[in-house]
């Protein structure tokens, strides 16, 4: 039998549970209980976060059998899942991924707010294939530049997926990743509003979210730290700097031969 995950929105202790018995304890004879099963943890987390925002979900674990039932009940505590936590991937982990196309994105702004630009590096079968830069904004922000870069990567990913290529996007902006893969789910359900006030970059986020929804089942967007020596990220960073230096408003393919060593000698953003 396929494993299921249970979201309890209204019950004795709202959260995500990994077995029916634990879920049942939260909703059985609870007035107004609201719960649902999902086939994957990712779906359960999205459903729970969409309703609760940044709330912490609980993942249960079966209590160990013991002769002292009272002690077992009092000491067996559920594990905690933090749906808004994003794993950061290292260069070694990325290298092990068997993927046709790896896309790295970055955005820069100096100062913030100030002159902003976006960059992208595309690898095909582990070889650098394309570099892109542009979307210069004289009064931009770092977040907008990062979102713009990710938007371009999503559009390229859709093209590659249509060619039956496997694709992963690597982005060093947790804000951008969470906007599209987590927070936008709840914002949309609430009429594109949030309790904290204005959703900045809303129109861009709407467009990106709509695109991501079309391809999310075939695509992963993963986080990588910036300026730690991950080549693709470093190249995307240098492209964002070229965008600012050349004040390039279009998103343009880097036309010169790709000399990685020389490009990386440029000042990092």
C-alpha cells in the first residue's frame, strides 16, 4: 500500500502526520475537524503551508511499545517538519545529479536598491553551453533581480522539458524559490494578499507562479549558496555584473567564447 501523509488543519494539534492512527487521534470526535490525506510529503506541506503561512507542521512518529502506556503517551512527541526550510545543495551533491540540463541563476544590485541586473548559466550534459545576462534596471532591487533571473530560467526549463530533457534550476535566493514554490500557493488562495501587508513584486510573482504550476511536476528548483565556488552560480553572478556594466535591458545571450577562467576573474557581485 502506498504511503500517505495526512494534513490536519483543524484538530487537537494541527499539522502533518505520517500515519492514519496519529491523524485520527487529532480529529476523532473533534468538533469541526478538517483533514485530508495526500500521496506525498511535498503535497501535504504545500497544502498545510497554503493554509497556515509560516506555521510549523508536525510529523508524527509511532510511539514505541512499552509496558507503561501512560509514560509512552507523555514522552512520545511528534517530529517537527518545517515546510519553509529549504535544503542547500553543495557542489558535490550537484555533480552527482544525473540531469540533462542544469540552469543556474543570479541577480545583483549595487547599491540595494540601485542598479540591478540578472544572469544565467546553462549546462548541458555537465558542460557549460550558454551564458545569459540583462534585464538592467537603474532603480531595481536585489530581490527583483533574483526573481527576474529565475523567471528566465523557468521559461528556458519549459522549452527543455518539451524536448524531453530533464532539468534542474539552481538559485541562490531562498526568497525567490519560496515565493514561487511555497508562499504563492497561500497568497493565491487568499486573493493574492498576505497578512503582513503588501506582496512586493506581485505581478512578476503571479506570472512566474503560473508558469511554475505548469511544469512543477517535472522540475526541481534547488537552493545553492552564492560565492562558495559553485561554478555555475559564479558564472551567473558575473553575468549579472555584465548586465549592470553594459546597462543591458534585454535578456541577451553572451556572444563571446566562454572562457570560464577569464570570466571568473571578474569582480563578483
